[in-house]
C-alpha cells in the first residue's frame, strides 16, 4: 500500500507562492549548492539536502496535482516532475492534442485522484502537491505524512500551504528534520 505524502516548498509564514502564483525566492535553494540533485541536471543543492531529497524523489510512483499547477507548468511538458504518473484534479479534460503519450490522468475529485495515484504507484509513494488539493486530501483523511521544505522568507500573502483548510488536524512530532543551505526539511506523520 502506498504512503501518501503532502509536500511543497513553503515560506516561514506558510505560503507556497505569492498572489500572482510566483514562487520568488522559494526555489533558490535548488540552485545554491554544489551537489547535483539529478545527474546532469541544473539543480545543485547542499550535501544535506541532496541526501534527504534524492531518496524521496526516487520513492515517488505518482503525483497528485491541481489544475492550477498543471496550467502554470504546462504539465512539465508531459514529463512528470517526479514519479511515473501524474493525476490532475480537474473538472476539465486533458487539453486537446496536449502530449497524448504523457502518463497524465484527469479526474474530477481529490478522493478519486488519490485512489488512482495509489493504484498507479503500487508500493511506491504518492506525492500530493500542497495547496488547495493537498489541504482537501488532508481534510478527507487521505494524507499519511506532511513534508515541508521551509525557506527563510516571509511572503506575506498568496497561496497557502494547506489551502483553505478550516479544521484542526494534529501531526506527530517531526520524524525528519534536516538543515540544508537556506532550507529546513521537515516531515510529520499525520496523527490518526
């Protein structure tokens, strides 16, 4: 059975992007080190961040994202950012003619998306993008862990890490705390 992990890079005041959906300095830590995250790739981080991130990315089988992220990134041009499949929560279908070979699946609601992603991931991890979709998955009890890459910046307003969640949800003490360069990696199990 898959572990479902809600994840994103986040400011210390809880935002994953500003009001214009721009991430500003949130992703700077991906380019401020000397260890490549992916061989031959442009992202270079500190050794501590690389040792933390690499096995997590390698363990992802599928991702769940919202239509907003899909539209902002153009679905990473049909290549999942991590894992082999992407499940997009959307009431609109796949754009006509958009990378027909891409392993992307469009479903209408969050519960269906997590179930489809778990089916596709098998024993591997399901990564749910934080924000509105991640918050909905947490509220539905579908998230096993919350992972945050906390960057030392205050954004002030914008897209919240937990979306518009309006109820209390308890997490366990962090079981992973890793200090990178300009980022603090945290992972919490969701208390059941």
